[in-house]
C-alpha cells in the first residue's frame, strides 16, 4: 500500500479513535498509513473509573482486535418506573445469547485498546506518513464542535458506585423516575454496581452534597429494594447532560465519528456502541474503496449515507427514553406499555436485540 496516497489521519485518542485504527489494520492498512494522536498514559480518575456498558455487538467487534479486560456480563435488563407496577425484563437466555452486554470501566477499555495499538505499531517506523497531507482525516476527538445541534435535557447525571446487600445475578436496572432515568449496572466485583442517577441539576447537586447515610436513604426510596440496602462506596461525580449532534456535514477528505459526530444522553448506554459501529463501518468502507482503487478522500458522502439510519434512529430512541418517561401525566400509560412489552415476547426480544446490535440490524 502506498502510505503517502492512502493514509488516513485519525484525530483523537479515545476508544473510538483507537478502535478505528485497529479495524483499519484488519482492512490491510499498515501501521504507517494511519496516525492516531499519542495515547495519554493517565486519564483523569473520574473518567477512568466510569462504567461503560458495551452491547454484545460491540464486545464481539472489539474482541476481534484486542484482548478485552475483565467485565461483568449483563444477563438481564430490568426496566421499570418508580411507583408503578409495570416492568419488563429482557434476558440473554431468551435470545440464546451469552449476555446482552458487558460492563467494564472506561480506563480498562482504554488500556486494552492502547495495548493492542502499541503492539500493532511496534513494527512501524513512525506514523508521520499520514501527516497533514493525509488523503483522509477522521475526527474522533469526542467533540462535536461549536456548531453542533444541542438538546439540553435539564438533567445532571450523578455518578457513583454502590455495594448492594444482595446479588443482582447480572441484572442491569433501568428505572424511570419523575426527574429522569436511574440506572444500576453490575460491575466486575461481586455486589458492586455503578450508579447513573439523572435528575434536575439542583436536585443532583443537593444529593451529591448529602451525607452518605442520607444519600443511601434517598437512593433506596428512588430505586426500591431489588438489591437490598445499597451502600455508597465512591466519590460522587456530577455530569451535565446534553445531546449534541455535529451539524458541519462531512466534506471531501474529512469525516467525523463517535462522540465527535454525536454525543448522546447516557440512558440505554448507546453512545460508545454507536461510535464503535461508526468506526467499524468506516474501516470496512475504506477497505473496499482502497481495494477498488478509489480516492479515500471521496468516501465522505458514501459513509454519511451508510450511517444515516442507524445514527438517526439511535439519537431519536435515546432522546425519547431520556424525556418521555419523565412525563408524570403519561406515567400510567407508560407503565401499561412496559407491562405489555413484558408480555409480548417477540416485541421485547426485538427491542433487546436492537440494543445489542444497533437499530438497523434487526
Ligand atoms: C455518564 C455517562 C455514561 C455513559 N455510559 C455509556 C454506556 O454505558 N455505554 C455506552 O455505549 N456509552 C456510554 N456513554 C457514552 C460514551 O462514554 C461515549 O459515547 C464514548 O466515550 C465516546 O467515545 P469517543 O472515543 O468518541 O470520545 P471520548 O470517549 O470523549 O474520547 C475522546 C478523547 O477525549 C479524552 N478525554 C475526554 N475527557 C477528558 C478529560 N477530561 N481529560 C483528558 N482526556 C479526556 C479521551 O480519553 C479521549 O482521548 C456514557 C456517557 C456518559 C457521560
């Protein structure tokens, strides 16, 4: 491969940027033909310890290019509304899948991908051939840019870790409250769960400042007793929630992927999964273009077309989940809908499969 003409320059050093470099490797792009920015040795502690739920589809994609770290399998997702009887459970066994997904920490995923990348680049001379004159620049720096379309949900996520009294047996809980969704995800350590509690910004700030016992009591009221008593066992971190979609259309020679293209509300844990599908499909497309001798710089329009449906559907689903279930006026209807979803297995399984593999694949 002529690196100078076929090179792809990747801006960014997050999981999506590193996954793209690794996927491109499988398409025959040598280490000299891609340039990832240097990977930082240390991430901020709050980011490194943040839990990430990877769908089964993402897990399978990444397993092809990296040795993944210890992760907690999600065997069941339980969706419910606070104070309502309706609930639905999606089980991996119903779909004959080993798990619906896996939970791991951002830092351990980052290290695994960085390790795979440095092993791949060990034999390379340098990445300089894909410098400023690269045929194609991929923006994967996690920032949709100032011109992005913004939706403010009026919510702040309170992130923390709790230790439960009872085993959840691989259950991820998603509970919709009047203020926003509250999720508890199993972590690789027994009884330990990651909490993502979305609420009004003032309320989230107040909860973050409560003493540990008062906080645990409020959490128990909001979440219920499915895991017994919950003990706070970490710092509490606040993250304001906005959805941003990049508006600058991909132009010749420049393509944005991952959070640089769209940063979603974390409800349903779809942001990184969508970004990894961006990276995988871009690598596959560039592999085809290169094999047929076409200029990589001209791939932007074809990529935008190929990704339009999955991106639009995932953004719409995430926006809806973030807001619709908080409308108290329709809460009863939503609770009925959850109960119905629980009874209609094909619909429920189709919904679960869409979360596992992306919305276009089912
Ligand atoms: C609270 C929360 C929970 C989430 N949970 C899930 C989930 O369960 N499943 C899922 O699929 N997605 C989840 N997401 C979304 C997911 O984190 C992003 O979609 C994903 O990280 C995007 O990857 P990226 O490589 O495009 O960008 P980024 O991960 O933003 O990476 C871009 C670059 O910025 C660096 N970086 C970012 N912030 C800092 C900083 N402060 N200091 C130094 N370096 C920094 C990164 O290391 C990287 O180098 C969640 C997001 C939030 C806010």
